[in-house]
């Protein structure tokens, strides 16, 4: 049997499948698709799994109501298969305080993927509504899934983790297209390119040339690579003069990080590690102009502990600034009990004075707050951080002034995964800092995915990204996405690096998601035109 005949047989088998076989095919295709994400980056697998999406929607046409419900069900199973292996690491967070939260682990590992799969179901259903019988159905699927993935990134505070567009971010040359069209544009291209082999089963009747769509997809992939190589060669890494970074990665376990009794132990480790020599010529923290500690670094309110602030002042030489995460108490009258707090970033001068503060805007549902907080607390639920009443969200994000360095845009934890929230076009910073505590998720794929997404923010904006992570992966990333320096996952140490210089604002930084919207709108026009032409004929 020839390869094209085998492909046609496989496609027809999926199209004609029904019941549990259809669900199993969708589930398996989704699970294999998760291999396209970091750290595996095995995106060629999508040339097998994304055509299955097209054939599943083709086969839905035999169902009622134009096949929309059947397509939605197939999409939900595909999404469940995709998100369970892609997000399994969330379950680790429920084992940090196992006596309290372990019973919730199955709900997290299966419940969140089941919810996120609703957006994939929506994408399949929308595609079925505008489905065609020719190659244009591939871009119908690309437009529909881009819309549903965008909605996933915004609805109910949003969670765009592992959006399909991240499949086109490795190798680095492919990722450069993000500077033009951002994550959502990459999502459109990802679906269109990888689903294109599905049309090879259409046959060459009625003047059709089914090979054209996959050939164009491959040409587009090559063009992205050429553009990326050219962009990287024209933009070598440059550095800001006289700015030296030192990132401290303590690799603290979570039960220590949130235990007030471990206050002295935590501070001693931070101080000793921050001043550790990193080589024969190193003189410790005196080599750095900016010292960076990770998110929620202390098991106490930093500025309310005079001895801790004095120790920091004793550590920092003149001319060195500390950027650190810390839980911050709200401003309350003396004697009033503190029940809620901010997740914040402080910049602290060498004399121990606080120069500026940023309070996290985009809080993590169930991690830093509960939906319907008061009602759920009355039922006995608490969020993972166990802050009664939940964390308080900040009011706005703005660049922070750093002495003798470019202004810095603060991002705490998963704030770095939201493309449109990262940088203001009117108030452009010189670099971005992402303080995070991925220690919740153990030695898993989660921290690698987080790093990959932060790297794409750097490419989109043309700004360097500096990450300080409690357990890793800490890194310094230049504005083209090159990882200049990094500390591995689960490693204790310090990372010394110069600060990469920003480049001119990218097209994405200037106009945001407009190019992605144009791609989706153009695809819809082509599809609708094909449908109208078919009816007219």
C-alpha cells in the first residue's frame, strides 16, 4: 500500500469512527500533542495529531444539528488529552501540605484540564459551524481554535498556559515570528501548518491539488526559519554598561519557605549564598550592582522585621540594589490584626531603605485567592497559600526606577504568561524581571514551560527578561530570546551576568494583537467566500 493510500485509510478510519472509539482517538491525539511543549519540544508530532482534529470534525458531519455537538464532544476529549499530561505538575502543589490538600489532588489534575478542554470543545464547534469540504477547512479550524485559545487566556482571569502557539517557539529561529504576530498569531500558524496534511486524503478530483496546502505550510515553516535566522544574526546580544546582575536561587523547600520558625535559617542561607564567590576572580556580592531574590522570599513580613532589614543593609555594599519578593502587610492602624496581605516586589538600597514597591496584580485562582472567597471559606476551603481572606491584588503595573540602571518592569510568578499584560506601549521599560516560586511544582515539566513562556515575552517585546526562581529555572534572557545564563532546576547557587540591552520596540510591541486578528479575519473571509461560492454553484 502506498503512503498516500495508508494516509487515506487512516483518515477515513478516524472520520468514520463513532462512540468510544472516536473519544479514544481524540484523547490519544491530544495526549501526544502535549509532547510539542517544553521541555520536549517535539513539535513534528503535531503533523500527525493535528490532522486528526480535521478528520474528527469531518466525521462529525454525520451527527445532528450539522454535527456541531459531535464536533464539540471530540474537541473536549482532545483538550482533556492535551491538558492532563501538559499540566499534571499542578498536582505537586497539593502535596506540599498533604494532610490539608492531598484529597483535592484528583480534582486539580483532572478538574482543571476538564474545564480548559471546554475551550477546545468551543473551538471545534465553531469550526464545524463554518466547515467546508475543501482545503479551506484547515484555516477554518485555525481561526476557530485561535479564537477559543484567546478566550481561554482571558476568561475568568485567564490561563493561556501551553497555548498551541508555543509549539512554534523551538528552535529559537522559529520563535522570532512572535516579534511580529505574538502568541495568538503563532497559535493560528501552528494549527494551520500542522493540520495541513489532513487535506492529502481529499483526492485530486474536480481539479483539486491536495498537495498544495501542505506544501505551502512547509514553505511557511521554512520562511519563518529564514526570517528567524536573519533576525538573530542582525541582533547580536548587547549589554548595558556597568550593570552587573547576581541572581540568588536558594532551592528552599516549601515547608521551610512558609515557616516563621525558620526565619533565622532562611535569612542566614540567603545572606551566605548571595555573597558566595562564583569563581576564582569573584568577590561575592560586591561584584554585583543588582542582587535579585525570588518571589515571596521570606516566611515573614520583611519590612516589619527590623533585624532582617539590618542584615540586608549589612550585606549590600554601597551602589548595590536588592530586588526581592516578599509578602507585604497592608497599611493598618497600630494594633489591628493583619488578616490579608499583598504579594509584592521590593527594591531596597544599600542602607536598607525601601526605594519602591510593586504589588502583584494578576493573582492565581485557588493559589492566592478563592473565587467567592468569603462563601468558600465559610464552607471550610482555603487556598494553597493559606492566607485568610486571600491575597490583595495590586492596582496597577508600572516600571520601577532602579538607580544606575534602566527602569524595570516587575512580573510576579505567572504574570509573565499573559502577552498583552506585560508592557505598556506608552511607558516602555528597559528590562523585565520575573520573580517566581516554581518550587510548588517539584522537579517536573512545569518550570520548563514557565521559562519558555517568559522567553517568548522577551521576543514579543524586544526586552530582556531576568528570572529569579526559588528552585529554578533562573535565567537571563536577551530581547531575542537567547538564554545568556541560567541555573538548572533543583539547583542551589548564584547566577552572575551582565544585563542585556533592550532593542527597538517590535511590531508586536507597537500594535499588539492586531496582526493576529487580521489573520483570523482573513481566514474567516476566505472560508465564508468558499461557502458562498459552493452554495451558488
